[in-house]
């Protein structure tokens, strides 16, 4: 009995230590998130769309810009800290000197939506690439900051002579519902960008953004080429492997999910309608063999579907994770070459 009691005490102590350890870790994570959010206060990203904005936008058409403000990354502490060292841009970010970043509010009826734009400072006409971010439920300045970070990550594309545009999606996130219009309407927004060559528009989508990219290729013929990175193509398989995606995302964000579950999941699963994608668009599929969020088999299965219908596609698999960690340089070079040859 004494041995059993000692074992029980030992287990209890270990459990207490583990609880304290993970509690501290979770606390640190939330505190960092709190610090990050506060660091965006009083910056150009710290603006919420108001009822007055909606009143001003009543006569606007889809895609038209209500407001446009330049972003000085030096004035956003969280961003500047990432790209600089002792007040000077790090070597890998020195090209940012040749790029202008903007935050805009544009019409995507019946909503007003935030977006981030990155354009070359030099004069000229440049192809447009729409970037579809991953994630869900981000709102306000946090959504804008996430998109800005994403564009900075692939900003070499701008340095090479492209314009990047990225919707933050409407705040009433439907995870691939009517919010797809926020992506499609950016093709109209591009017409208001003086340097944009609207005859050449491409797409990049990562994770959830990959799903949005497939939807865009289904609903529009405006795009010459697209890249999907670790994007889900089969929502049924995804929620089976990650049940929390159903309970925390699909069930909460997708309208009428409980009533029309099968129909709504199919709408968001390109594997079921690959033959409906725009046939005049080329497609590059990227996947990480160690991706724990979206099984790389989804990209492989999609590639098989595309092959069966003689679609212009290429699939590339890398020994990396969902975010392509430690592959940023390789990824940037790959994107630069793909769009240089295809857009």
C-alpha cells in the first residue's frame, strides 16, 4: 500500500509540474498575442469600418475603393521589428525599400472589406497577383497585420515587377461562402490601380486560401495562372483527420452547416468539381510532406484528378511542414519563376 501511495504522490507531482509548465506556456502565448495586438494600436492598421463608411459607399460598385492609405512599416513596431536590425532593414528585406504598401477599404456588396496592396515604386505596368491568406475569424487590425506579414513574406515578387493584392475577407467569415466575392471583386479593384496590367492576373492561395483559390478558378475566367500551397481539396477528409476543424470552424462559420453539411462541404472541396475549374488557367500545387494540418495526400489526389482531365498543372512536394518552414528562399524563387513564365 505504501508503494502504491508513493506512486500516486509521484504521479500527482508530475501532473502538477506538467500543469504549471503548460499553463505558463499557454499564458505566455496569450500574453504575446495581447502584446502584438496592442502594438498595432494607433497605427494605420488601427481603423474599424464604420456606419459612416457604409453611407459613403452607397454609390460605389463592387471593387471600387472607398479609402486608400499608405503603410509606413517603420511606424508599425511588430512589423519593423521583424524586418530590421538596429533601425536598418535586414539584408533579406532590403528590397522593401523599392515597394509601396497600402491599406484600402473596397466594396464587396453588401459589405465593405479591408485589403492590403503592395506595388513597385518604379513606374510601369505590372501583372497583378491576388494573394489569398489562410486562417479564419481574423478581424480588424489583426486581419490586416496578418495579411501584411504574408505579403512581406512573398514581397520579392513585387521587387521582380508584380503587384500583390490581398483581401482580408469580410469580418462575417463564411469560410468559402459569400466571402469568395471579396476575392473576385479585387479584379475590379485592380482597374483602379494605375500601375496594374489587368490583362495578366494570377492567384496565390495558402491553406484556407488554397480553397479560396480553387473557388475563384471555378467562378471566374479572369486568371491566367494560380499557385496553391497546402490547400485543402477534400473537406470531408479534413474534418475526419482534424475533428476540431468541424466543431471550431465549419460548424461556426458556414451558414446552415448543420442542415446542409454535405452540400456545404462539397462546395468547398475542389476534388468534387475539378472539371469545373477554368481550363485556360495553369496551376501549380505545392505541398509539404510533413504537413500536419492538411494531409499532402489531398494535393496528390487533386493532381490525379487534374491529370485525368488533361489540365495544365504541376505538383511539387517538399520535405517541410504546413508553413514551408525553412523553405522561404526556395519558395520565393519558385514563385518568381512560375509567375515570370506563366502570368
